[in-house]
C-alpha cells in the first residue's frame, strides 16, 4: 500500500479554509487531521504556505477524439487539464462519429481508459432520431444527456418540438443544453451579410448570436423542463437577461433547473474583440461588460451553480479565417483555474465559493460518486496551488495540442504546484510524472 502525507496545507473545502494534514493511502484519502505523525512508509509533501483544493470537475469539454484529432485528442487535452488542476472531466458528444449510440459511447470510454490523464465520462448526444438509444442508456454509466438547441455540427441540432418533449420525458438523467435560437441567428446573419458581405467584423458576433437568441432558446428549455419535470442544466450562460430564469431558493441537490457559466464569459467582454479577434469567438458569444458583471453576481448569489471551461480547441490556421470562416471555441483547461484564482485576488469571488462551484457542485449535479471533496473515503483528486507565485502564459508553456491560448501573455497571480489524480502525483512543478491510474467516473443513482 502506497502512502502519501500532505503536511500543513491550507485546505479549502465545504465552505471553510483551515490548515491540516491529509493522509492518502493508495487511491483514497484516509485521514484529514490537524497533525498526522509521519512514519518511514510515507512519502511526504511539505505544503506549508500552499492551498489544497479538491481537483476541479469540468462538466463541459471538447477533446475532439475521435475524428478531429488534428485539433486535439484525449491524451493531449487531459494532460493540459491536469496541469490546470482539473482532475475529472465530462466530454461532449459532437465528435466524429458523434456520441449518439451505445457503440460510440463505449468507444470513447475505451479510448479514455487507454490515454487519459484525468478521470473521465461523456455526455450522450441527442438528435431528432435517436430516442430509442436514449431510452436504452444505462444511467449508472453515463454522466448525462447533451442537446444542442442551437446550430451545431452534423445532425445534432434538436429542432423537432415533439421529439424534444419526448426526450425531456424519457430520461432521468440531467439534460445539458446549448441554448441559442437558430432562426434568430440565421435572420441576424442574413442582415449582416447584406450589409458587410463576407467582411463581417468580429465585433458583430454578439449581435448576430444575440441576447435575444440566447433568451428565446433558454426560456423555452426552462419552460419545457417545468412542464415535464426533467432535470435541466443550461450550459454556458452569457447574458444578464437569462438570469431571471434561474433561482437560488433551494439547495442545489433539490434543484431541477440549474445553470453553468464558463470562464471566458467571466473574463472577457465585447471590448476585447478588437485585440483578441476570433481567438475569443465562442458560441454563445462573449457579450457586454454588463453581462459579465451580472454573471459574476449570479454566480455569487447561487442562481448560477457551476463554473466550467467549454474547452473547444481549433488550430490557429482555422481561427485565422474571417468571421464567417473561423470556428467558434478555444482552449481553456490549462488556465481556467489560474484565471479564477486571479479573480479571487481581485475580489470577484471567494476561494471557498470557487471550490463550491468548480469542485463540489459538478459532483452534486451529475451524481458523481466519491469525488469533488476533501473527505476520508473519497478519491484523492487534489490540487496544490501557490497564491504567492505568478505564472505567465507563453508559447513555450502552452500544453493544448493546438498550441495557442486566448490568455497568451497574461500573468496570473497564482500557480499550480502539484496535481494528484486518484492519489498519485500526475503533475509537479511543471513536469508530468507517470500516467496516473485514471477511472471512468461512477454515479450515485
């Protein structure tokens, strides 16, 4: 049995910060005490002056495998995630082939078992014509269901209202949705093409993929969830207007309708398009500074439940196209925690609230077993961070396969020192060790 003792870290867990020792035996935490006497069988990490957080659980990533591995793959992106303190992830179904069948889902599980550096599971994709596959899902093996209620690749846009209601009634899984109204976007885009031709300025992205497009779709999804009793999780909120759809009047475990915000919508605004261009082109679009401020407020008052990345890399060549050509999305897993810790220093969120939203709450929402907390009996997915050391994003230290970051040149007021996955140090002071014994996430359902 391997033993690892983390000494005198400042633990941030379940709303409190306190100095303690943590003993790890094999894959799990066995004790959390003010002092634990070491013995000769223990490996020791002196964490004096460091903060120990539960490993982050990212509930929305696109790792591009299979079929799009020129952009990214499970190995490259999970290593970037681990370097960023993310120890578990839920990956999205819009790969090639799409994860809309049991066979495609199993293929992803097999790939991750062989290659991933972090714990993993996948969302099953809904379409207009795979309702029987959805009904056959083993809810003990699948994290949740993903529906695109706005434009997407292939046939993953679910726009048949009868099918949509049937899906909402057919699964006890949490249904995660991308909400943008397709017709509104098409109308806006046509108007801008008429005015600008192919030379639409990137600054028009939040006008084309507008507040109206987001609200029309998300309000429809919320109404349908209220009608059917479905468990609905709205991904990547981007507007102040949508926040009226969500409440903070009950504990998270009792909420049927929940919401997520992504790091880029908390960091950037439309004022950044002139400098960042298509590198901050996401769907939904980064919008006004007032929207960003409202998202922070809702995150802090618990109308928004989860922070995620929507890590979605594309190559620099793809991003270099004009507005119509450049795909939406960007790499974020390596630097998301650093951006959030930077925001803690700026007083936008407390460290305890950050841990609640990025570690505890994803575990609650998706019923993830024995993860997301620093507790005896739980898997030792942990990240040690130094809040007194800076970290600058340079071309040389970017780990995503695509080789770029929207944070290029940014200096953060914190640094990830060590990341543990299932009790094993996977990343330490800029270097990777042996691939840890990763696992498919299990669910308490």
